C-alpha cells in the first residue's frame, strides 16, 4: 500500500475473523466477507480479476478450487505461496511418536487461514 498498491483479501470461508479483519482494514486492505461475497464469489472474481496486477494464493486445497477460474480471467501475475510446512513437522512428529491421537491423523486439526489476495496498482 505504501508502494501504491490496493490489496483485496478474500478468505475462503467469507467470515470476518476478529481481530484480523479489523487489523487488515485499518491497514487499508479491502476485506471481502459475508453472504454477499459467499453467494457471488465466482461472479465477483470474473468481473474483477482483469483489474488486478497480482493474484496471490495460499494453501493447495483452496487454490485448487479457484485456480482454473483465476487463470482464465486474470490478466496479472498469479503467485502461489506454499509456505505452510507445518504439516511436515506434524507428520514427522507422528512418525517418531506413533501417537494415534496425533494431529497428523486428524485432518481438521492445525488448519491455517485460507485465502486469496488480489493486488492492483492505484
């Protein structure tokens, strides 16, 4: 934003998690949430993707839901940031301990925030 970019954040669950949503908004980031965006997400993306210089994706299970649509309609650069190696640490912990109650065996545990961020120069 200091470099002249407008950032739009779209969380996959469309829920305004606090305090994160407020903090992002105070930074000048447009956060899309609520039923309006949940029900019209694809239409919103189709209409707005051509205006973004960068689409920044996180998490493979979220990216797979949107990548074809994004590739079809985005004119800017598409970046996938696969930074979450937490699963690897948990898996290695399970391999060492053999603990059947491990997070590795529970697919709902340890999930991080899932999102799409779109950036455009203003």
